């Protein structure tokens, strides 16, 4: 009832979301609500760049493009992702998971058009299912050829990808430490070889666009600094390369929405908007932690004339106070981050205590209403029950015999029998599957099948095992 309190709380909103995703949804709804009033503007001010990226992604559901002043990490851009995938594959060229991740990248061309590349990647995916092969690219090729016994077209469709893999892996050292500069040159050469399609060379496809230009400048800087780096093992190169990429960003040049923006606290000092959203208000984020100096104790910085760790907290308080003094302000935080409970910012705690003591906290808290709006956006509507499938194939198409172990499946799930025997569907084996009891059973069944045709003694059975073992990724078997 105090007019001064009502005036001070006018335009103040408090949002405490359950998690980081919910906080981003609440901020996106507030920004989208702002656009309903012509000429009204809003800006999100936060030191948490992950929150800014989440909000920008959620605004795309309304076809609204936001410009984050911090840019996008180059490592997460298409060019950066492709370079990281290429480095991981070069370190383990026989790893099916690394090979498939690279083959399905948008920048991997393999000298093919878009449709042929997708078909080749799909064939490679199907051909590499099962036990993890050994022997680099040749091991991948052997696995696809073995799978082609069931599907004759697999080897032919996957051949262009395997050929480019072999060509790209030739310049990569496999054993012993090598200079970082040599590994970097071999990495970029392999990436450009794999990026070429039927119309353009690889370097033209890799280094175009905003992320490509940033990547070209970054690689040029790395090549200049590479001679000063020590020799490293080829297997350690992907982690070192990813670490060197971690500090680079890509700035957008595409037009963003003129009335919405995402800013850091420093950039927001000279900016204003009709609605100021201060996000990520948790201890450790805003304000950030003082941290521990590995060289200086708490008292040493003042003795040598360096600023104290608390000075950064004071600057954060200044930025918060300036943003919170806006006519219309929303304060947001997430109660949980990374699956763990968070500690609210000291400024949120003090402000809530004042509002609670004055009886004005409930009026300012919009956590529940924004959570309900976010849930309503994802509401699928009334559900319609769908009856279970009741396949009734023609009598001539039905199986005449079943294994006794499939009778239980027939009683429990008749559609599984229909899918396997009528539609001819089979589940795919996992990638890089380790050798286990299932494979040992198949190996022994294969050996005894051969022994039934050619009667064999103990030594002959051992020879059969040795002959069949390579197909299961095994070497010498006792």
C-alpha cells in the first residue's frame, strides 16, 4: 500500500525457472511478448553465453533472428565441427563411429553430388554394423565387403567414400610423435580432399561463408605458431586441436531483428531498451567466482599493486545495479544447472528478502505463469488412441514354419513375426560392437557346421576356428 514501494516495484518481474532450458523458454516468451507492441524493444543482458545461445535458438520457432554480441564458438560452427570430425577420424581411421560421423557431415563431399553422397553414407552405415574392425581404412573396406554378401549393392555404393578415405589418410603419420606443424598440414590436406564434391574443390567448399573465413584465418595463425609447439603423438592431436579452437568465435553478418538483442554486461552499459532482461543470476555466473590464483595468495595482489579478486565482483554489482534500474526489468535464474542445484545470486537473495518483507514478492514473481505459457507452447493437444496393429497378410505370404524360440515372440508380439517374416525387416547391429557371448556362439556354430560336412578331429577343429576367427575381429585363437 506504500506509494513509494509500488512505484519502486512497477515494471519489476522475477522468474526462477526449474532448469536452464526453462529459463531460456521464459526469456524467449518475454522477448516475443515485447514484439506484440509496435516499436517496443527488449535486450537480454547476461554473462552466460550458453543462455544467450539457447534463447536465440528458441526464438527461431517464431522466425525471429537474434544477434548475440559474443558470436558463435567456431568449434560449433559447420566448418569447425567438420575440422574436429576430420581430426578425430585421422587419429583412428578404422573407427566406424568416427568414419560415419565424418561421412555424414554436411561438408564431406567425397567427389559426389548430394544425392550420391547420402546414398554412399547410408551404405557405409549399413556395411559397418557389427563387430569393430581392425586395420584402418582397409579394415572398414573388408567389413563392408563382408556385409555385401547379404546386400550386393553395399560395396559398390560405399566404394567412393572408402576410396577418398584411403587417399586422405595417406599423408597422416600413424606411429611415433610428429611435429605439430606436420600434423596440422596433413589434417587440413585430408579435410580438403574429403570436402571436394562433383562441382567444387574442397578448399572452395570449406573456407566460404562467415565460419569458413574465420576458420581460414584461424588455421593461418596456427600455421605461424605451429613451429614453436612440441612434437605430439598423432592420437593426441584431436584434443590439442580442439583446445586451440576453443577460444575462437564467428560473428554473424546476417541481419538480425532490430528491436531485440543479446548483450554482455559490459556491452550493455551504454545500451537501453524498453524491457531489460537480466539473465543467469546465479552465483558463479553473475557474479562470477573470484577463483584461486595458483601463484599469489589473497594478500599478495594488494602488496604488488594488482587489483583484488573482489574488484571484479564489484564491477558485476555495478552492471547489475545499472541494469536493474531500468523502468521495466525482468530478473531470471535457473534453480538447477547441469543437473545440480544452483545458488541464487546474492543480489537476488537480498532483493527477495526486501520484497518478501514488504509483501510485494508474489506480485513480482512470474515464474509459474511463464512456465505455464512455455508448457502451452509445447502442448500437443488432445491425444487420440491408436489401436494396435492387426496385420492380416495373405495366406500364401505367411510363414510355414517357425523356430521354437520364436513361438513365445509370436504369442507376445505377433507384429514382430509379421515384420521379420512378411516384411523382411531386421534390426541393425550396433556400431563397433565388442566381441561377446553372442559372437562366440555364432563362431562355434559356424565351426561345427563345417565339421558336420567335413568330419574333423581336434586339430582340424582348431584350424576351422583359426580360419573363421578373422571374420569376428579376432586374431590368433587358442
